[in-house]
């Protein structure tokens, strides 16, 4: 079956059930898609690469969790390093913004990211093309990581981002599963595929329901919920997304509504994010945290909670934070605060937030900021997930 016919059949699948995306926008974008679209071409190449991968499992790691059960997820602190002043290097010390390559060896962080990225790409590719091998492979990844008794991950992160000599796991490790948030949206896109049966969906909903309960009741989960910076924001995004996927709509709604009082401590009236500006990668973390807030706002919109337009009495809101960052889209080198990591141009996360804002607020100037980078952004995934407005679908 040629791609053009697959696209016509895929359009018939209707409006998907999504979490952090606008279902009507995604469906509208698919209806306008053509086989020659650069973003579709890049997506298909990524999905084709995923077809050749062996689905990873938590059982493949070489480090053993303190529990002695390889089904338990294990990772080490990303920025933790051996202390050069100690003969044995213990306890490891923090070097903010500097990734320790040793933290990735023999652990579950990178396989988790690989799995979630592959499932997301494959599910998107199936949704936009109707090519069944993409969905079949996505479900194969899901079965190995979440469902099969011999290989599945237990639904908790008791041993995430441990620091040798300090602790075996911490609440900060919950940031590891942010990769599962776009994957949950991908599962909404794959619902019509023959391989994604109701049995598979129900089993995954059970897994995410169990993980959500662990997040809400465990010591590590409660600590992360109280985190004042991006960790607390992404905790709330994850909890709301997973609760919604597991069918707990009221709890997801409460999580978004409960975020409103927190916004004042994250965003200044001039748009600065002081807790992120303290970091050694202050630009990166400012965009990262705002991305979490916009994700939470879209979850809220899908649940009739308006976080996009929420504003404190002194003017703190998502738009003012975006306006503070927007001038750095084309020239991040002009950023004045500490940034030890080079920022790629264009920053596709910030570009996606500008497109999202253009659509949500009906504000043309945000779209105008993207225009000079149209060529570079043409293959970007934002063109599929947040397609530009047309006359038939205005905000």
C-alpha cells in the first residue's frame, strides 16, 4: 500500500484521546498532511530505525538494585561524581550540570529513554501513515518493558538516581520517567491499531495506575512533589498524565488545579524563573521548566482547567515567562546568566512552546518569531503535534 493511500485511511481514524496535546489540533494537522511533508519524512526515518531495534528491558542492566530484584528500576545521580578528595571517592558529590558518564553504565536510565522514544516515534508514524509494522513494533516494546512477566519493570522508582555513599535512591529520580509523558500521548494515537488490543491497553493502564499510586504515597514521591523547582513541576505533569491515562480523571484535574498556587514561586512578574536561574545551565532549565508548565496547562485544558490564562495579582503567568525567553530563540548566545552547555539553534523545545502559544492565545507575534527559522524547523516534530493554524481552525 502506498503512503498516500495509507494517509487517507489514517485520517479516517478520527480525533485521538490525548493528554498533553490538543486532540483537535493533531487530527487537523493529519488531515492536512501530504506524503512530501518534511516532518513526516523525518518521523518515518526515526520509526524505521526503531523497527530495527531490540526492545530493551530492565533485566539487561549489569548493576543490581539493592533489593536484589532486577525488575526494579535502577539509575545513578546524573550529576554525581566520585569525590577526588576521598580515597574511595565516597560519598559521591554533586557537580551541577555535568553529566557523569559512569552514571549511565549498566543502569536503566538510557534504556528507558530509548524505549519511550522508540514507542513514541513508532506510534506517531502509525497514526500518520497507517503502516501496521510501526504499531506492531511499538506494542512489542511495550510488552517487554511493562507487561511480560520475565522482563517487565516493577512500577516504582525506589532506586532511581542513587548516589554511592549517600543513598540508594531519591525523589529526584522521578524526573527519569518524564520520557513516559510523550509516550502516554503516543498510546492515545495508537488506539486504532490492531496490535494495540483492549487487553494491552488495560494492562498498561493498570501498570500506570500502580506507578501513579506509588508516586502519590511513597516517601520518594512525596519528597519530589514538594520540590520547588522543575522537579516539582514535572512531578505534577507526570502524576496528572499517568492518572488520566489510568482513568482517574478527577485526580488528574485536582493536580492541575493545585498547581496554580505554586506558579508564584516559579515565575517572577518580569518572566524570570529564579529557581532555574540558579543552575549552571540556567537557560536550559528555564526552558525545561516552562515546557513542564505548558504541558500541565494542556492537560488542564483537556480537563476544563485554565492554567494557560491563570495570572497572579502581580502579573506572574505562563505568557510572561515565555516572553522573557522568546528573544533567545534565534540567538541563545546573548543569554546573560550561567549556561555551561551550548544551546542548539533553533531550540526546538522553545520553538514548540511559541507555536503552542500562538495557537492557544491566538497571538500572531509568536508565530512570526518562528518565520525566520522556517527552513530549519520544517522537519521538526512540532509541525505534526502543534501544526500551524489555518483558516479552517483558528484559536
